[in-house]
């Protein structure tokens, strides 16, 4: 294994420390304590764990954490009423509605109802438009994490040939926009891309976010390429009945050819909550009229 293993866990810990420093500075300068409200509808076990982790990290960063846990029978109108109250609450600077939502609630309607200034997920059409046109706004957390990790390894990304495998609104499209802002030459690949291996092989930077276990093979990579693996896939493990997590990249094989690579788990994943805290701090600073320090 010759590649540098990109330690997302360590980077996330450092980033959370920077956020805490920024929170302390905002409290000193403006008397504002950032507040993050997380809304969970239903009892999805994975979502419950994720929300609990978010709350813990929020408090560690010196922020206020507001949790709203609703029954899976909650109506869209009831959820909209809660979001309206959070939009109007001056103690709340960031609002995150945990996905997925029950089938009776329209996801797009709910995400659009969140005040764009408090949209720390970066999913509101206004924030998507700001990103697409190169203007400042709140950016989706996972794409932000990908670019932070790539810049930590490579420094400037200017002029690099980058490929994004995946075209979702959550990761693929926004990370491509962020890479364009860094002056990369960006290709967005997807299931209809012809000869994906050949397209991938010319890239200096590969971001895999397609949701297919270990689709990216070593012979797809340009020697020394930096590989950021966003995928989280559960597959059968070596022991009967046991599952394991793998990414969208064949890690073991690709680590022998890449210059740097993120593992799964321990790569992009730990950065997601850290970037959520970054967005909450930035939102609080913007609302308070302060300069963000992270």
C-alpha cells in the first residue's frame, strides 16, 4: 500500500476545534451563541443515532442544540408549522430536517420551507443557485468535506483534472460546483457515461459518490491520483451473517496506485457533522453581521 491514507477522523477533530474557537469569538464579539435545531420525524434507527451524535458534537462546540422528535404519523402541515416557528426563533441559526421523511410528507416542500439563511444542509434552491452562480451561501456538508480533504492533501486544486462520479443534488452536482470554484477542470460522470474507466483514468482528483460498492477499480486510476470516496455501502462480510461497510472505491487495490485515498469508514463520513457545525457557525455569523472565522 503506497497511498497516503487521508484521516478524516483526525481532520474532523481539528475542524471541530476551529469551530469551537469561532463560537467563542462570536460570543465575545456579539454575545451570540449559535443554535442548531435538528428535526427527526419517525423512529428510523440510523437517523436516531445520527441525530444523537449531532447533538453531542453541537454541545461540545459550545453551541445550543435543539432537538425536535416527531411521530411518524406527523402531517406535513404540522411539520411546516414547526419549521415556521424555527425560522422565526432568534436563538436558532441552523435548521436541519433529518432525511428520509415519512411518505405522507413531501421532501422538497419541507426543504424549501426552511429559511435559506438557516439552511445548514445547503439544500434550499436559493443556496443551490448561489453555489451554481459562484456567490456565497450555505453549501451541502458532504461536498464541503470532500473539497476540504482534497485541499488538505493537495493545497491548491487550481488546474487539476477532476472527475465526480455521481450526479445527485446532495453530493455530485454541488461538489462539481465547488471544484469549478477552485478552478478545476471538472467532468461529471454517471451511469450513462461511455467508457467510465477511460474517463476516470485521466483525472488527477477522483470523487466517487455513486452508491455502488467498490465500482472504482485500480486500473481506472491515473497513477498518483487523489481519491475521495463518499460511498457508504453495507455488504456481506467474511463471517456468515455479518455485514461490513465499503465505499464506492476498491480501497485495497486502489491504495496501491493512488497518491492519497480516503478509507471507508474513517474518511469523508466523520467530516459530515464537523462541516454541519461549520455551516451553523457561518450562518450565525451572517445573521449577527459578524465575520466567520472558519
